[in-house]
C-alpha cells in the first residue's frame, strides 16, 4: 500500500498531474514545522538538497566540518527549544556529526542529525557501496531515537517522529537516516502534501502531581540551611520569570550550574556562586531544579558535600533521574515551568530562611569576592588569567545581552567563576562531558539564532578543535569576537621533553599568532599583550560587529594541569622526571 503512491508513475499523465519528490517533501516538511535553519556540510547525496532548501527560504549554513555543524545544531536546540537540524553526507560525514548528536543527547538538547546514506540493498549485503555504512544501527545506541525513511510518502511522518522524540520529555538527539534514493522518488504532489504532518504540541506540558509539590515544599520549608541549585535544564525550560520569583520567595541561597548562570544574575543577593564549597558542604536541604547529581556535583556525596546529613529535592522531567546517585526524598516530576509554577502557587506565606545561614553564606561570598577583586585588576604583562578575565568580566557586565561561549581548561574554569552572567541562556559552554571543540559551532549558532553579538573565550588548545570555522564566521559576516587565551599549550606552555628532540606532548608552537588566521578570510585580527590592549580590541569588535579574532598572549607559566579537575587525571607515581 505504502508504495502505491510512489510506484504509480505517471505514464501519459505527466503533463496533467503535478508531481513532487523527496527533496521537495523534506523541505516542505521542515518548513511546515518551523525548522527554518540547517547546519551542515554539503556533499553526496545531499548537495542538491542543500541548494534547494536554500532556494526555498531555509537558512542553510555550510560548515567546514560536520562536527562543528552538529555542535551548532545542538546549541540551537538549547537556545530555542526547537530541534536544531544538522545535515551531513553518508558514512564519514555521518560519523563526524555523530559526536555532536551524542553530545546533544548527553546534555538534553533537542537536535536532529539528518544524514544521507547509501543503497540499503548493497549496504545490507555488505557489497561495498560508496561510503557504505549501516548508519542507523551505529547511531541507535548514541541518541534518544533513530529512524530511517525509505519512501517519499513517509517523509512527513518520519520528520514528525524525529521532532517529537527530540523535544518531548527529556530532550535529546535524534538520528534521521535518508537514503540517497529517497530524494529522487517522485509522487503525486497533492498526495505528497497530504502526507506531511504539522506536529501539534510537540513538547506537551507535564504537570507534576499535587502530592509531589506539597512534599517538596514541606521538605524545603523544614530546612535550616536550604540551597537551590539551578541547572541548564532550568535555563532550557524558558520559565525565567517563574524561576526567579520562586527563588526570591524562598529567600534561599542559590547556586547556578555553569549554563544555569544568569537565570538570576550572578550579582543577585541570594547568589552563592562565590560560596560554592560552603553551601555544598553545610546545606541541609538541597533543591535541584533541572540539574543532575552527576560528576559536576560530585554525585551528591563525599567530601564536597560534607558530613552533615542532607535531604535532596529534585525537580526534573525525567522520572528515572530520581535516586540516580543519592536518595531523593522529594521527587517532583514534570516540566520545570509547570513544577515551579505549581510550587509558587502552593507556597503561601513563606518563612525567610534562618538569618544565621543567610549571613554565613553572604559573608563567605563577599569575602571571596573581595579576595579576588585586586587580582582581576592587575595589569601584568605577560597577562595572567585573572588580569585578562577581569577585562572580559567588565565588558560582559556592560553588554549583558551578548552571548558568552567558553571552552578550555583553565580558561574555562576561571572564566566560569570570574565572568558574571546577568541574563538567562547567555553563557554556553562545554556542558556535561566537558567537551572541547564546541567553540566555533556554538558561536555561529548563537549569532544566527539570537541575532546578538557573541564573545567567544577560548583556550588555545580548545580553539584548535574547531578553528577552521573562522572562515565560516567570516563568510556569513557574523558578529563574533573570539578571544584566544594563548599560553602556548595545553594547561601550560612550559612542558619539556628530555627524551628526544620532539616537543613535549602538551606544548604548541611558541608565540603562535592565531590572529593571523582570521585575516586570511578578511576578518580582523588583533594581537593583545596587555589587559588594556585586550579591553580596547574586544570593545572595538563588539561595537563593530565584525568577525574578530584576538590573540591574547598569556604567560605560558600560568595555568594548572587539567584546570580545576586535575583530580580526575591519573598520574603515574613511577614516571621519570
Ligand atoms: P547541569 O549540567 O546544568 O547541572 P544537567 O544537564 O545535568 O544540568 O541537567 C539538566 C536536567 O534538566 C536533566 O536531568 C533534564 O532531564 C532536565 N530538564 C531539561 N529540560 C527540562 C524541562 N523542560 N523540564 C524539566 N526538566 C528538564
Ligand atoms: Mg593553553
């Protein structure tokens, strides 16, 4: 039956009946569902599809490597709550995009990776087709859902399934396999149109039970030392007003996870960012909102969490997340907008948390902020991290709408703490995996999806994973300012290899001039050797909106091994010095 519409090829009817094909159906299906941007790399068998999509009004952004296009799609999903779409060629292109798809799934970002693929009949018999690979089977364990569309009349349903899988419940990555043959399949235009699906209510609200709301509020109210942790799920939910009102009404200190920063400004009186160790250790009731108790929170136990017994409340859309690391005494399962809204509604008059707890947290925070302040104002040459980041911190304060992209080791750890964020979803970074290479893809998608200027703060090593995309940034004339913290290497630029004439494994060419790279493509390159030069260059770039790459020369001796997570890096006790 399903085949009928395709096979019934018009004999004499060609002139009378209007026809459509797989190319057009997929384009119409995307547009019908408001998926108006594609991030990808052209090639066999999707080159013409990209051209036709562009001609049909879809924004098609061509990258230099699929992984970067994939990261762009993943963060587009986070920023918009719609699946970001990445388009790749078969086998190698697909595999390049797959890392980003797995990353999206791990981070709970909605994304659809659409890859062209080779002849099923030949692939399944392993007869050696062009770019032969069983892509569907390979994608499956690495994403939330994977589908293949074999017939043009199933494109509508296939895309609908992909969209629903990506955005409903806990968001994630979806793979859509599109065999080359599909694109050219012809069918009756009217039937084709009828086969398309406009997805209604793709991410239905999930209302928490009133029992779970009452239980959570009772536990929170009983706290002597409450703490609220806001994760990137809370930022994703776009329930900004409700979250802010709720946190303010509780009066509790809150700790933003890296991409939860800005839901309430880091300068908010309740923000405990600068008193992180204290609040983790000494709190007695912790409410997690869209944050997981994974390695980033030391799994909710051990030294970081102190000796005192703790009760955890968790607000999350994924029921299986509960009790994943420690007991959750008050699970609240639902979408964050509905959950926080319900809690706000049910709170009634709320007692302020004990004054001594608030005072402990505030004084610890103020003490740490004061300790840091003079270091951020240093004008050392060569620059150290604090001098350079102090500059960027002022710039972000003056430009709270700009989007901050951040990756690296020391560049990441220190920037996370030093650069305050003032609005939701303005900081995007390496996420749950601590992945390197998201930089340029994120910067491009952030500029495209939000229309805001982007400041990209990159370690020199991290930048290398996606550096070629500066050409893409120049080609699309995006308002992206990249600052590379160049300390000549990974962690530091001072390692020495005594065993041979090869350089040590963690060092790069000394005195590299990354700023020259962007000049090759018509962008602005600046070499900044002092905090003053850095300030001038970044401000100029942000004012002009012109693609700019600033090589910020950092002391090669600055920086520590693995940044702040050196404890995760096993070191040989037997190694020769
Ligand atoms: P962080 O790294 O900032 O701590 P995580 O990625 O670990 O954040 O956690 C995000 C959590 O948010 C995930 O458990 C995910 O299920 C949840 N989440 C994502 N979107 C929503 C939503 N709209 N409503 C409720 N929970 C959500
Ligand atoms: Mg470095």
